[in-house]
């Protein structure tokens, strides 16, 4: 890995905000590694563990979340 002379250039970029659950609005406390990511109509939607478990059959059936 190489770096620019004189340090890191004055600062680092801030981390993007963590996405809330698209179903219930829950916000993850850390990186949502156990959450489900779904792409619906070209838009990424994230679902928390509880919503993912409650709607597992719909997710496996590839139904859009509006049908849950």
C-alpha cells in the first residue's frame, strides 16, 4: 500500500450512515452483517434479523416486500 507524501491528505472520509430496516425502521448498532439485503426495482433494501425471519418464505419466493 502506498500513501501520499506528507500524511493522509488532511483527513479521512466519514463512514456512510448505516441503513435502517426497510420494513420496521430498526437501526443497526454496528455493521448489519446478519441483515438481509434485497434489490427491488434496482434499489437496495435492508431488512433486520426479525423482519427477515418473519418473512422468510416471501423472501425465498422472491416476492417484493410490498406483498409481505
